[in-house]
C-alpha cells in the first residue's frame, strides 16, 4: 500500500519505537539514510542500521535483527521483491519501503498494511488494477482448479451442502455455471499473465530516495543546507550514472532550485538589511565563509575542478565518446580544442599573453590562472558548438564553504562511487560503505578528497580499458546485442567485479562502440558486460544496459535473465537489487550468451 | 652519589604511559629507605664523635639528601595514587587484573577506601537514588549517540526493556549512558559527525 502522507503515515508511526534500517550499497541510498539519520537524531529514536548488498544479505540481516523490531525501513532495496514471501516476517512487523528501483512488486503495492511503499505512484508506472491481479474469493480455489479434476472440484464446492438430494440438482445447475465461470477465469488468468508481464518487463529507476527523505525533512521543518546537499547528491547520482533521463532530472532541478531559494536566501536577505545599515564592510566576509549552495550550469566534464583540464577532457565519458579520443584522429581533435582554447585566451586577456595555454591545461585546475578559470565555462560552451559537443552543459549545483575548494555535486558522486567500490583485502565492503557515508559529513573532508583521487584513477583506467577493448575488438556483436567480457588477468580487471564500475564501463563501451561503428543499427542495440566476481569460486558478474537510443533508460535484461535461467538449466542468481545485474558460474557464461541470443532474436 | 636510587624510581614512573600504573617497585623503595637510614646513622655518628669541631657542611649535605629522598618518595606514591584515582573515574570500581597486580597492599586499601567515600558521597546527591558522577564528566551534547559495532557482541538489553542485537558492522543509535561503557570496552565505536 502507498503512504499518502509522509509525516502521518510514516514518521509519526516509526518515531515511537525502535526501528531497523536496511540500506543498499549505492550513493543514493547512502544519501537517503544520512538524511533519515539526521531526522531521527532530533527525536532520539533508537535505530539499528545494517548495510545489505544482496538479497541473501537482506534475509540474513533481517533474521539476525528481527527480535523486538516492529518497524523496518528498507532504503533502495526490497521494493521489487515480494517482501512478505522472502523474509517471512511475523504479523506485527511493518515494512516501509523507500526504493527507487522500479517496477515495485505488485504484492507490496497491494499488501493491506504490512508493507507500505513511501514513493507515490507515478503515471508512467502503469500499475495494474487490483481486480486484474488478485481475485479475493477465488484465488485459493483457482489453484485447485488447475491441478484437480473438474468433478473433484465440484464436490469440494458442495461439501458444505449436506443434503444429498439437493446435491444432484445443484450438480446440473453447476455444470452450466462452472463452465462459464471457468472460461471467465481462464480469460482472467491470461489477462493477468499479460498484465504482469507488461508491468515487470522493464526495470528502471524512479525518483531518488534521497530526495524523498529530504521531502520528509522539509515537511517536518528540519531541513538544512547539509540535508539539501545530500538530497542533491542523490539526484545527481541518478543522472551521472544514467539511471534517469534528462527531462526528469531537469524537473527535479527546478524543485531543488526552489528549496535553495528558501533555505539559502533567508541569510542573503539579512545581509542585505545589514548592507542598508552601513555595516557593508563586514558583510562580504560573512557570506563567503557561510555554507551555501548555488545552482549554476556546468560542464559534463568529470572532476575538472580537481584535475587538469586535459585529463578531464580525455577521461570524461561524454567528451571521449563524442571526440572518439581512442583514435589518433580523436587525439588530434583534443589537441585542436586545447589549441583553440589557447587562442581564445590569447585574444581575450592581455594579462596572460606570455603563458602557454597548453601548459596551463596540463596543470591542476585550481592552480590555473584565475582569469582562465573564470572564462573556462563560457569558452567551453563556445568550443562545444563548433565541435559537435551538443548537450555538454547541464544545470548543476555547487557547494561553497568558506574559502576552501568548491565542490560540484558530480564531484561528490564520483568520489563516493569510487570510495564505495574500492574494497580490497584491508578494506571490507562494509568498511567502504561507512567510509562513503562519512565522506558526506563536512568534518571528514579527507575521505572525500581521497575518493576524488581514486575516482580519477578509476576513470583513467576505464578509458584505457575501453580503448584497448575497441582496439582488440573485444566488444562483440552477437545478433541482438553486444557483449564485452573483461578478461581475468588484464590490468586492474579485479576492479570491475563491482556492479557500479562494471555498469559505468559497460555504458562507456557501448557508447564508444556506437560512435566508432558506422551502422545505424548499432544505436539500437544493448550491451552486456561481464567480469570475474570471485576467481576462487569461479563466479562472474553480468550487467546489461539498454541501447542508447532509448529515451527512458529502461532495461529488459532482468526479465530476460530470468527467462534464460528458466529455459536452460544454468544457475543464474539474481541476487542484486538491480535486476539487470546477475551472478553466475564462469563456465556457464558461453552457454548463457547462446541462450540469450536465441531468446532475444 | 646520594639520591640516585630515588631519581631512578621517578624516572621509571615517568617513562610509563600516563594512563597505566607500572608495578610497585618494592625493592627500589626499600633501597632508598635503607639509604636514608645509613645517612641518618652517619649524621648521628658525626654528632657523637666530634662534639667540638662539628663538620657542619657534611651534616647539612646528608640532611638535605634525606629530605630529598623523602620528597621524591612522596612524589612517587602521590603520582601513583593520582593515576589510580583517574582510573576509578575512567574504568570504575572494579580494576582489571593486570592493574591490580601492579599495586601494593596499601594502595589497594586506599583504593577501596576511596571507592567507599565516592559512592557514599554520590548517594547523598540527588533525591533518592543518588547521581552517578562518573558518567558524564563533561556535559553531553545529546542524550543519544551514534555508534558502530566492531565485534559480534550479541544481545544488549535497552533501558526500555527491548532487546538489541549487536552485530559486527552495523550502526546503532543508543542512549549515551548505555553506549559509553561499551565504547570503553572496545565493543562499539562512536561515529563523529
């Protein structure tokens, strides 16, 4: 069932008791839980927080912690599963689901009270009606009908009627009515199957969980700049990692701009008053040391504020794909852009006529000339038009804090993804989870900066990997889809055993492949990437991403994987909350691809 | 040289970490005491032998050495007691066995007396149950705190009677009074904001 009012239907209920919070490993979920924690702190509510990566972990964590728990909050996990069936909870436990994964499982939606979905339903979701899916009176009998012979079924119907005489009369009458009934039922069954298939065919993402939690904070009047910033990071993650389409993001940005106006403006007005009352001298220092968020247009260049411009241009997915930087021609194009930049600077500024812009572009952004930095955005905008780099800019947000380096929300996202996915021997995945969570607190900037360094490393490696994959023709066309296998033993291949990194690699590789092939058909094909998950257990990870021409990033791989595993006897565990990510034995992989080709063509 | 032994004792104490108590050096103290006795005997010796022509400087030197020994011994004992007192506030009335081993008999006695005095004082504050002064030595910012579990510690009963299960790598919001002893034991870790 859907919760209408976040405060009455959710917060007022949980705030009376100890609660269990289960969180998925992704940036949006971490932002959401951070906001929720902040809200709970106001009311001193005792909670237990457990990070869960897979469905198995979810079950285990629930089993361990279910003693004395009445309310469970699931963040970005569990919405697409039938929670009651999987966890088998006791009657008095209520689940609140905050999940951006879609489609939400039909049983969760129509659960009478035990499962409550916090995200309001959207029109595009096309949730089937209750009557079409469930048949209250007959649902139990339905199953009997299929398995038991017709005569037996009638008898079972008639058992409650005791008299023997009536039985025969009734039998005749029933013969007629049951036939009609059965036909109706069959039609209903078919319709149900079709509806369910249509509903669950594609998996995609809905509204960011972090933003939903921010809405709760807003309704409780507990919002602050920090909370809003975390919400923004959640939204940006969805955009940067391609989980949501541009229109939806723009809509969200508008809402956020409203929030910024409300939260950050009040201080500015005060300052204006101060200004009037002649204290203008002290005023500027006040505003510049304050924490504030500004919305501005920014470039789709990864981390350029913390990197050199050359590197950022080279390793960002957007520019790398549009300029085809993996070819020699692409390399020339990059040089040309840098040269044009130099010319631009040369024409526009007398102060810097002695500097070599190429050298500038090779030093860290924050140590570049101030004049250059100020003009950088406008210049890139101009250059982008001449080089077919349309849609290079997008509305974004900046966090200003005192005189320190400014952070763009995309910087946070890259840094957090990198921190989340650098598990190694000394850093367990849970440790990474908490490090990521800590990097959101402003007092622990060092985690964020470390994350940015790691993100640079990951991005540059990813570019090299895609370049190598294209050169060696490792992106293979298998009829209805492309596939890319990250061979074990190639440089840094162990890194792609993490779902986020592999997804990023996959979408990079697909875009690069489409850009370098001349066929138009290529734009309509999806891609599957696979990498070794655990070399000891000989398992591998598969990620499917939708074709780039899809306006809405909907993936049908979840359903396809499921069908392949049903048809063949390959064991595929769809253990992740994202259904287009699956785990299987490496030796089954060729067979799996064959079966998938057969299914999709 | 006079007073070498006692300085050695103090150095030993200083070299140890602030929050620990090194073993009570019985031998060292006895040696210092015997040194003091010898010095005393020497002074008396001087006084007896030469009644007219007293070697005043020699007597003064020995006298000063005795005084210094006394002062240093007092410092040794006082510093140890201070550390012990701090431990009472940090750890509680029950000392860990490794600390207990390092104490002398009289120190243990002192400690017990100190505990008694403290408890009886704490009972008198507040209306009926008294007030545990050792709990919040500094005013806490909030009554609840966020903690992470470092080990699988098992069940924990909350003040409300509910049961919480402490598992490794989970995060909890607990009341400060309940979390603090567990943090000291190294079971939980506090999450700073």
